[in-house]
């Protein structure tokens, strides 16, 4: 089963969101709450954490790409 990691709502409606960097690599085992990537929202740097335990399967975006709320960032493979 796969779980998409999405850009969350950040209550910063006027901020431009960009992907600043990946903290997890493809194939990494991640726990719920493990940081996956950093998003820059104006002057604020926000860590996006895994919401499920599993294998970080792949990133869907490159560093410095512009983001929108709800956009998929990556995929975690969840073992059943």
C-alpha cells in the first residue's frame, strides 16, 4: 500500500512555497513523525514529517520547485 505525502495547509495564504531540501532518501525506513523534507514559506522554513511508518519510496519533486497546498511531495510504501 502506498501513502502520498502532501503539502499541508500552513496558514500562510500569501507566502510562496518552495521545496528547500530532502531530509529522507529513497529507500529510507521512516517512522511516523520523521522529517522528510523542508519547505520554505516566505521567511519560514517548515519540516514536513511522515504521517505513517514505512519505506520512503520516492520523491516526486525536485529542490527549488514551487509548491501548492495539497500537492504530492513523495510516496511512502506502507507494509500491511
